[in-house]
């Protein structure tokens, strides 16, 4: 199952942090063009330094100076590496996808007017609906008639877990009702996970269509959803609320663009393609179990048919020929089914939206904006840096077995396994339920059977409640409660994540040195990482000594109003501490 939302959120953070916001325009510090650092053709102004930290809070003026000083020094080294990459013959030409992504940044910022601010009440509303972590299971099938049959079976009392195991096309979690464990909002496909938030414990949705097929979702549990959880993680939830707000705004903008550009699908031409696909399929020359699009190629169409538009919009569209070009990048068994309007609309709308956005950006002249050019340049510079680092890495010595063994013998403190405990646990919603379960277990009830029947944690319940080995950093409350128990002892109830847990200790592992073969791979990675860092550091230090550059930290001190007395006072305070 794809987890696209976090990716989209990360992209939007980048998008909406680039360029100039309305707040930026009101702060003259961001336009201070006095030069604080220069190396070759690279220039860093005081305004750029201030703008870099526009969303940062500082403990004091000296703290602000230290942070900005470090950034300026890092930029000098960054300029040095960029020039080193160019001297090594590296160059970069951005591809169309990269250019488009930066044009879209300008659209979201300028044309869509996406706002990145949310109120406290917005955060609380978002937390009320999407906060905490939920455990849910999707039942996904490809046939609409089958999903209707399964839904009727559920209404008549059929077992959810059995239906998922027998029918769901999603392999992950099939043996535990589709559950992948507890996940926060955004860590699963949003169109499926989002439905689960509208349910009460034990409820399931009516059938609905997704890009993966027909789906029913059932909610098993929800944890970490108290007021205390919100207050403790306020900054996290504010960021999540902001990101989700930005996604909703950009989605609404795309819908407006489709309307403004009179986007429409020509279903009669798609029906024609489906008939041609059937003819090719019926020849028997290809496997008969592929989606309709997999049977199509240029040779089965006339030139006139290839130029027909499957989807049209102002000043453009998607022709049959262009659709066939797109299908070449697909696995034949993953191509859209031509008679499935949901699939065809999803594919065509996605392609059309990108093309319309490019047209819109070019119409508005965003490809000539300084911020667009600077963003592309920054991307190019980072590409050059990474490729140059690869050249430095290629010159390093190979990590030998002797190197690994020497590290193992010389750094035993890095190779110890910490104390661990293994328990089986049953998660229940109330303390009374947990106490009742505990009494049954003490009377000899089968722990595994009770976990499978009653535990709200479907993931561990499918394994008889087994939580496997863990340290005190994970499941801390259970670990602490089990400290004085022996294998076979039963403990609880323990309140954790908003539920009440009873548990049985099954095994303990005490701290000991891990065998060489179990840590060899980690040691090799650690040595390799250290050598890479040293290779980059050595190159920078050596070339920095032989390169002329300009650095004026006094300009930053004066701008922040820092005096010699301030520095002496701070130094004295550090000595006292």
C-alpha cells in the first residue's frame, strides 16, 4: 500500500518555504544587500542570512549570532565544493520534470495564494478528527459485485478477519484483518485511512471506490488521542495541521484550474479504444488476463485516430498517441482498464492537471521570475555537490574484514545488546475490562486465545499477544511493570496509549556483547560513514587553505548590536556553568 501523504506533505513544506511570502516583503532586513561572504562568483548577503532564519526563535541575541555565524561559515564551504565540482568537469541540465516542479512552486505561492498559517482552533479541530494513532483494516477487492456481496455478508454477521484473509487483494496485514498496527494520520493512503476516522470502534464503512479497487474499512482502535497528548505534541500537530491545510488548498486550486480551462473527457473515443483493444485481445496472440490498455499500440490505429483527444482543455489536450506513449512506462498488468471510468478519469485528470499547470505558469511568465531561476540554480548546486561527493568517496580505501574486526575488538561498548524483555499482552479499552481479563488469566485461561479474541491491538493479537523483544525505550510502561517479574509471571493492568494492558513475561535477555557476525554489517556501515565524512572534511580543509574568500562576521555582529562586553559576559557565564 502506497503511503503518499507524507511525501506530498514533505514536498509542500519545500514548496511553501521557498520564495517570498507577504510577511517577507514587510521585513526590510531580508533585503539588506550588504555582502557578508564571497567566494569566486558566489555571494551571500546579510539579507539572505536573516531570511534563512525567518521562522527561527532564538534564546538570545548571542544565540542568534552563533546560529547565523555557523550558517555563513557552512555556506562558504558549500561555495567551495560547488566550484570544486565544476572544476572536476561536472555539469547539470535540469530535466522537464524538475523544471515543472519549480514552476508549480511559483503557482502555489503566487497564483493559488496558499497560506501556511493555522490558528490554535484549527489545530484542535484537526486533532479532534485526525489526532492520535488508529488501527484499522481495509478489505480491498477489484470487483464491485464482490464487494457488495461481502458487505451483505458482514451485515449478516460474517467474520471480518476471515473475509479479509480470503478475499482482500492487499497482502500486508491479511492475517490480522488488514491491520498494519497503530499508525498516525498520513502514514497510509489518505483516501482509505481518512474513512476510518469517521467510524466508531468496531464499525466498518459501506463499500467505496479507490484507485486500488473497491474497499470497505473497519476501525479496530484509536490511541494517543487525549488532551494531554495534544498538549505534549502541540508543535507536531500544528505542523501536521499546516501541511494538511496546504494540501487541501492546492487540491482546491487544481480543481479550479480544470474548470477554468474547460477540462473534459471524450468518453466516445475511449469507448472506441476499448473496442479496438477487444479485437486485439480476441486474436489470441497475447495473454488474455491483461487490462484493456495493455493490448494497444500505434499500429492498430489510423493516423486520424491517433490524433483524437481523449481529454481536452483550453489550448491543449491528451491524444490517443500521447496516451500510448504514457502506457509504455507502465507494467502491462498495471495499465488502466479502458471500461473502468474511475481508472481512466484518474489517469487522464492527473496528466491534464500537470499540463494545465505548466500552461498557466508560462502564461503568467513565471519561468522568467528570479525566484524560479534561483530555485533551479540551488537544485543544480545541490546536485553538483552530491555528485562531487561520490567522486571523493570513490577514492577511499575499501573497508576490509581486518578493519571491521579491529573496530569490533576496540569498541566493545558499541556492540552490546541492551537488556530486553519479551512479553505477550492484551490491550483493552477500560480498566475494568483489564482487571476482569487478569482474573481469568490467573484462573488459568489460555493467554493466546484471549489475546486473539479480546485484544484491541490486532497486530499482536494475531500472534497470541506477542510483542516480541523490546527495550525500556519501547513500551516503557510495560517494561517498567515487568522489571521484577520472572518468565511466566502475569502483570497489569498497565495504562499505555489510552488503553489498559495485561501481560505475561515470556523471556528475558540480559546485556551482553553481540556476536561478531550479528554486528559486522553495522560496523562496516559505521566505518564507511566515518571515512566519507573524513574524506569530505579533508578536501574542504585542504582547499579552503588555498582559496581566497571574503568573510565579514563583524557585519553580522554590528547588525545584531553585539558588543565586546556582551561576548565577554557570555564567556564568563559559560565558565561558571
